[in-house]
C-alpha cells in the first residue's frame, strides 16, 4: 500500500522541500485546506508511469467488457445547425 502523508497548506508551504522529498521517496503527499484535500504532490516518475498511454483507442474499445453486451447504438436523425462564426 502507498504511504500518503497529509499536510496542511501552511505546513506544505513551510516545508516544501520536505514535501517534494517525501513524494519522491515515500509516495504521494496530500495537501489539505480547511480539512479537505485540495492537491496531491507525486513524484514525476510516478506521474509519468501513470499517465503513459497504454495501447490505442481501438485496442481499448476492442477489450471493453461492453463489447459483448449486445448494445446496439443508433443514430439520431437530426440535422445539425451551421454555427455562425
């Protein structure tokens, strides 16, 4: 399980270098304002691995569990208006 430490905005501002170090070495760091999470600080390496594209959109749809659900999409017979630019 990922260790997440929680910081208030004031703590995070005062100890920003420590927040960054902990994000790098210990996992995501949660920043709160008035008791509510407002931001997360995560290591760039972790962000890159999570944001990395895995496969194509076609592969995503092909592997969807809804593919065999028997859904039958239909088109609406509507004429679209030409927007005035």
